[in-house]
């Protein structure tokens, strides 16, 4: 079991994640398999884990005291263990980002036609993103998703009112240009030490646009791309 994916994921958890994972394996929503709970409880019960402690036969005997080792059965249990801890890692990462979590809440509110509550949450999240001192493409992407939900809600059965389409367009261009410039720089560096050639069809157009923007802000010539 030492090389099993679920075991490698388990030993990679930090203290805080392990505390949360203990609750996860006992949640009937997250895990419906008693064997999965028993396997992880076995791992939790050991102060130190080594190859001998996690021998598949030893873990199986812990689950089924009076049964002969069944490799097919144990592989099935490990598969369920892997699914359980992967879902935990996904959920834990998801809930650690409040903005992303709220975007999914907004989508759910929209789905359930709870526009009143969705609009209030939309304004709150827009304010948070606007005042966020960290300006990166992750936040731009979140802003795009929020503006899209805003458009979906406010454009229901209405076609002649001003919408936020320009805001969506501006954010899409900002996100695309930033990501292309970032990876074009990485690709350029990599090309210098390898034989690989990269193509960015929109790069020339983006560079021209960037030059115009920099000139407007009167950056020194040496900083103009």
C-alpha cells in the first residue's frame, strides 16, 4: 500500500488538512463506505507510518480479522479511498477561496431563480474584487464569471436596456492579453535553451496595444516592450 495513490495523498496532508479530513471521512455526504473510514482511521491511529505498517496484507487484516487476504477486494477498497481523498482535496481547495466559492453560490442562486439574493451577493463580490490589492489573472477571471452571471440575471426577457457587455469585453481582453504576454515571455526564455519553437498568433497585436498604453502613461522608452 506504500505506493498506493491514496496513501501518498494522505501523507502529503498538513496538520490542518488532516483535522478536516478526519471529519470528512465520517460525513455520510462525503463518504458512504465503512471500509474507507476504517482504512484512514488505521492510518490516523499510527504515530509513525512506514512500509511495514502499511503492508496491504496488514491493512486488510485490520479490516477483516478472520478473512484471507483478497487482493481484488483490497484494490477496490483502495480505489474508493482514492476517490474519497481526491474529493476532499478538491473541496478543501475550493472552500479555501471565498470568491470562487461565492461564484458557485451565485450560479446556484441563479439556477434556483433567487435573483434578489444573487444581486445582493453580486454587488458584494464586485466590491471585494475592486478593492482587492492583489491584481492578477485569477481575480480577473473571477470578475468575468461574476459579470457573466450579472448579465444573465439582468437580461432575462429584456433586450433594450444597457447591460454590462462592455465590462465583460474589457475584462476578457485584459485577461487574454495578460496571459498571452506572460506565457509568451516564458516561451521566449525556453526557446533560448531548447530547440522548441512556440507560436502566439495574437502576440504582435497585443504588443502594439501594450506599447500604446505604456506611451499614454509616459513610461520611459526602455520599459516599452
